[in-house]
C-alpha cells in the first residue's frame, strides 16, 4: 500500500470546465455557451438565465485542504454542491476518484456519498431528539451498520473532536461550536477520503471560530483526509488552506498557495482582497532571497558561510528574528546542506510589503 506522502500528487477530485446555469431556458443557454462561448452577462441577457458557475476547473489532491473563497453570490456554494452531485452540472466533467459522477446511477451515487465524501454545512442540521452519539452515528445507521459497531465508530469520532464526555447529551445542550464538532464527527465516522465543508464556522464567535479552524486543519492532516472548504473570509482560507481558489461571478479567478495569491495576485480584484492581509507568516525565504552569486557581486567582502542560516520555508517573521540576532544584515538560505540564496534587509522589506520576488541589483 502506498503511503499518504507517496500519494500526495494523486488527484481525488477533478473538475474540468464545469458550468451550472439556472433558469427555464437553461438547456438552450448551455447549447449557446458550448457553441458560441457566451459570457455570463450574455446568457442573462439572451436567455434570462443565471450562471452560477462559469467554466470552472480545479483539482484536489490526496491529503490537501483546498479552500474556495468568494463573496456572497460568487458561486462557491454552488460549486461545492456540484462536487458531490447535490445539483447536476449543466456542462463539463467532474470525476471523484477517477469516476465521472454524472454517469453514476442512484445506488452508485449514494454509495459514493456514504463511503467517499462527507459533507458539513453551515447549518449542521443535528436531529434534536437524538443524543450526540446517535447524531454522530446517523450516517452509519443509514448504511445499515449494526448498532454496536456504529456506536463504537461514532464514539471514536467524537473523541477525535473532543466530545467524548458529551455522548449522552442532546443538541440543545451544546454550544454552536460543539454542534459543529458533532457535525464533523458525523462526517468522520463514515471515514470518507474527502470532506466537503460549506462555511461551517461562519456563524461562530471569532475566538471559537479560530479554535475550530486550527482543530479542523490539525485533525484533517493527522487523519490524512482531503477537504474542500468554502469560505467568504480570506483570512480563514489562508489559515486553513494548502491552496486557495478565489471566485467572482461564478468564475475561478485565481488558484494558488496563500503566498502565491498575496505576492502575485492575478488581477485588481484579487489585489483588493489581499491588500489588508499581513505578509509576516505568508511570504517565505525562497520568495525574497537573492542568488548567492548576485549577492556576492554587490557584497564582495561578506562571507556567506558566516551568516546565520535558515530554510527556504522560513517566513518573514522568522527571518526578522534571525536578522535581529545577527550583527550582519543578511541571512543565508540553506537547502540540502547548500547555501542557495541570501535574504537581505531590503528583501525583508519587500516581503513585508508583499512585493514579488526579485530584489533589484544595486547600481
């Protein structure tokens, strides 16, 4: 069996050129989009149809937390419902674990949802007259798992989310954050490879929200799960996601790591979003370092071997700390035992400002 590390590039969810068009004349609009490449505005004008998702393509890899971020009406919640076929795509192709979900019959689709894909909504929809344990075990009950086995599995899932002592309680006795934990435990009990999260923490107080964000990321990583996480909050996406897709008007505007999006925004829309985001823990040494030869050409008397050292993944905060500890205004970046670059004070300032990579060579 392959390890999770070996499978890190395996694509579990593949969404290719997917459209979702709502309206009475949707079939005609789809045909026009396919044949004439109409825009969202043209579809609304010519067919009185609304484009929820427009030509969206993305891939989610094994073990990855993939965040989809956008404002209200951007299409992000429509997109996540397409990924497990809660709604049907108008055009395009979605595969989950190599199987095109539009071609699954009803029984196959139910089985895939039960075994491969878990989902947690903003409204966790716990059953009020069932205990926490019974709610966490509900998905397994639907699958026909025996009571003893499903309760054992549900208890283990509740322990993972910190609710081992609350199994006999009812939803009305829980806080909002605890109810979300039950929803997550219910999804985990089915042991899915992919978890879909649609703004699950958005209604919670900021402190509880940050706590659950950290817990969710740690738990997902420790269990080797993949996740698609929907949010309208860029800071939440940055805190949780390995990669982020930013949506606007049904279109995926940019996909990349938090560092990519902050330092290399695709357009003015993304630039506006990232304008107020701190770069301290996002921008890494590899983005602001200068090549060794280039550094030495402007600092011929500096012995790079005598500089304090760090890794290419050290963030701006770490680099600032190292610079303050040193009597030199530079830090060596080392990879596999070799110095691959040097970060200068100017480079740090560019990193804090979020300016893309290359530091200009001094005249």
